[in-house]
């Protein structure tokens, strides 16, 4: 289901590096697999969402529960 989904799905590590992503990422954004696996997820964030994402990562590192959220990527 993960690989067949039309939604953009990924798993990222605490270091913000994408560990796994579904084919929708490459199809929608046009990035190669190497680009997606070697750059932090925050690299692809819309500039206006970077501060919010940084706050979420800070909370994760402090072991606070994270609620589902959405962000814009480019």
C-alpha cells in the first residue's frame, strides 16, 4: 500500500534524512532517488514552513509527542 499510494509518503530519521519514500515523491517533484536519499527532508521544504519544521524536530529530539501535520514541499 505504501508504494502504491498516490499520496506522498516517506519515513525520515531523527537526523532529518529520508530513509524511505514512495514513488509518488519522484513522480510529483521530479527528484532522483539519490537526491531524495542524500538531502535532509528540510531541504525540500517551502521556505515559509522551515521554522515550523525546525520547532517540530526540536520537540521530537526532546521526546515530546508529535501530532500529525502537513507542510509544503518544493
